[in-house]
C-alpha cells in the first residue's frame, strides 16, 4: 500500500469533506469524511513529528475548518476551502519536514 503524506491527507480531507457535504446535501456525511481524514493525518503527523506536533496540527486542521466558514462569506465557498486547505498543507509540510530532519 502506498504511503500518502499526512500533508496531502489533511488538505484532501478539508476539500473532500466540503465536497461530500455539498454534493450529497448531507452535512454529517461531509463531517465524517473530514473527521476520518483528520484522524489519518493526525496519525501520520504523530509518526513523522511526534505527539506535540500532531496535537498542534490537529488544532490547526479544526481551526481551518471553522475559519473557512466566515472566509466563505467574503470570497466564496470553494475559494475559502482551497485557501484553508493550502494553509494547513503548508503548516503540515513545515512542521513534518522539520521533524523529519531532527
């Protein structure tokens, strides 16, 4: 089985969770996708950079989800989702890259 970086899982979880909720018109189903990807990403972050980094990145993941809602009122839904997904991916990459080099 191919190893998918936690960075990609986290960004995909934010985008996919919104996509599932929008296309199925079932917000809880989108939440399940979001939570599943977040759990997988947290597991990867923990393995790559340790529990403190995983906790911090998980908080960033949840904050990005919450922050996408007010941002969507300003820039639109999809642009907001892509913006926060990019932010989480950048943070994840920076933290796990540093953790891998220590």
